[in-house]
C-alpha cells in the first residue's frame, strides 16, 4: 500500500508520536494473541513463527528512527512506518536469497499490521466474514496462515510461495486445502467470485459451470466415504496380502503431530525434523529447550520408536540469515552436517539434548546430507565425545543408541557399502537425492517439471542403497515425499523397502495399497521398471499397475 508523504504541524508531533506508540502496542498485543491461539491449536513450535515479528516491534534500531522522523521531519507516523519497513524489506530482497525474500515478506506483513492500526482499520477483513470463504492472495505469510479461522476459511490459494515453505506446512497442520505458487491467480479472481480449489491436483477453477460444481460435489461425497473407510484401516496391520509387514512411520516437525500420527496407524516417528525450533526463534534454543521438546515427543510415543535427524540448517534456512555474506549457491554450500561440523557449539548442544532425552524412550539419531566418509566419522567422533562428557557428568542416557545417516546425495548412494560399515541404519531422503541427482532446484518453478522421482537414475540409486543395506544387514528406510505417494508404493516394496516414513495424513492411503498387493507382484513391477530409460515409461507403468491393484485409486500425481 502506497502511503503519500504529508507534513504535520509542530503542535501535532506529540499526538502523532502517541498514535504511533499506541499502534505499536496494539500490534504487539494482537501478535501475542495470535501466538497464543496458534500454540493452543498447533502446539508451541508453530507458534514461534510470531517471534520474529514481535522481535521487530521491540527493536529500537528500527523503531527509534521512525520516531525521529516524525519528530524532526514532521512526517506522519504512517509515512515514517511505511518508509522504514519497506526499506528494510528492500534490503532483504537485495540479498538475493530465498530466505531473505521470505523475511521481506514477514517485514511487509508487519508493515500492513501497523498501517492498519494507524488508519483505524481492521487488519483482517476476514473478521467481518460470516460464511465459509476461499482466501485468494498474492502471498500469505506463516503468521497469517497460522491465524486463519478454519471455520471461516476453508482453503486458500496464492500467487507466491512453495509447497515446502512454512506457510504450506502451517496450512497442512490446520488441515485445509492450499495451493501456493500459482503465479497469477489474483489477476483472475475478484471478490465474490465462485472458486474451486483442488489441493490434491493443484487445480484452481474460477467461475465453474453447474456441471463442474456438481461433479466436484460428487467427488467431495466420495472423498468423505473414502476417508471414512481409511479411518478403519488405522487399526489394521500394515502388511501385504501375502503377509509381509511394511512398517509405516511418520515424518513430523513438532511433537504436537504425534497424536494424529498414532491415530492414523503410524508405528512411530521415522523422521523428526529438528530445525523448527531454530527457524522460529530470534536466538538459538538452549539445551534444556531442545531436551524438553525431544523428551515430550518420546513420552507421547509411549514406547514407539523415534528417529531424530540432527540439524539440517543451511541453504534457504537459518544459516543464510546469520551469515555476513550469504552464499551464492547455498544448496551446494555450508548446509546441514557441514554447517554443524563448522559450528560445534550448536551441534554439541543438540547432541547433549538428544542423549539426555534418549533415557525417556526408544530413540535413534541420524546425520543428514553426509557426502563423504570423513564427514560421517567426524560426526560420530563428536557424538562419542559428547557421550563421554555426559557419562562424566553422570547424565542418564541410552548407551546403545543407534546411529544412522541420511542418503541424500549421489556420492552417499554410490558409496553405500562404505557407509554401511559405519552406521546401524540408512534413511533415503529422496527430496534432496532427486534434486542433486538431476541437478534440479526443487524450489525453482521454472524447472519443476524436471524434478521427477520416476527418473531411472534416481531409481537405480535407491535400488543400490537397498541392496547394500541387505548385504550388510542394516535397516534401510525411505523418508522422502514419495513414501507418501501411492503411485510409488508398489515400486518401493518391489525394490525391497520394508520401512517407509511419510506425512501422517498419507499413512491410511499407503496402507490401503500395501494390503491390496503381494510381494511377487511388486517385485515383478520393480524388474519391469528397471528396464525403462525414461520417467514417462516408468510413470505410465506405475499408473497401470496401481489401477490393476486399486481400480478407484488416484493416479494423477507424477511430480516430486
């Protein structure tokens, strides 16, 4: 929103400063209320996305110059706020990294809040909504998504954003359909338009005809029946029709997801991403804060296993915000285990918290983005040193805690036989493995079509890791997004995987496929796919086989 420059009289300065202070105070109160409401709905970790905003509203280096401009230049508070916040947003954008573009969005979000307070307008038009709506916006920040009243907002679509961004993560936690990164949806929709958004296929239909509406209403009713049937699967065994058990675990970001995971039939946590406490705070979490988070998760699992991934910071995340000179290509830079090995205090703090928590349940730990044997050995050596430190301090922990590693880069997949002699288990992280194998930035919409799990090179690498795991008798699981895509379930079983870790909401759908097929059929499919040289052949084959096993299955998805 453009704010024109207006001068105020000397006699008006005091009242304008008072107006500014009141607006800042009210914005703080609103943010704290939003934070508390989200904490109640989703748990404490998602609520911490508000801390950045609150930090800015207490930052004297930002607020003092605003007050100074009002006092000395006698501009309106609205103009001073707009200039200051937009200047900060421009600085973030100029840094050329996705993480800074996200921060610029957060700054502008806060700018809108303050300007709404100063103009006496409600910052939220949705407060006046009396019936369910679909929200269409250029962009939605995580704080805005977390603040949505899902009794009024039944879904949203944005021009900007990515499927792995925090806005999408929050929307998934809220349980509403969301389509992000549609580029121009705001140009095609006006207030009051009738819109259909299909979160499963990423389809947005503006002003649908009666026939289309009727078809989607039928689809919704079928989906309700389908979901009711899936709920019944939660208590059934996850085993093939010929009796082979396939372990289904959950990928989670915060412990508040565990009840839903267990309700869906998950047997434990296969991937606990531990970055969120860092990404949502103005300072690094303490050892005690980390310990409490991990301990609570283990206690909620009540004996079920939990595999915790150590910090995967870097790339478009935490490290780029703190770096004096952000990296030009952070995905190939100082991220993940590389970052930890160069920032030992942070790494050791987390390892101590992990060890302390291990006394409260069944925990495994794995290191991410290992690309060389030296990296793995260094990480293990530091872990051993921390264990000895805890022992000297008489801290109780699991002395037999299993250590594993993520297979996320081609070098790790190709050297799997070397790594298998160093760890207790592998977890194949296909999200990054696909990205690095195919040289495709998975967050770049321009090359998104090239990011495909069905590429024969990716399948060959997965197959090699599984074969090595069997030879060395170590457990191998897969925790990438394709673990939750039913299109790939038969192939993964046929390749030899017996443990999948996926988004909790996807567990019933995948279990349904598992219970409908036998091992021999899956193996034949894997052999057939192994003879193909293009992803198109692979995808067509997978769709055909899934239709045979489940004629009513949704087989439209084919991306990463």
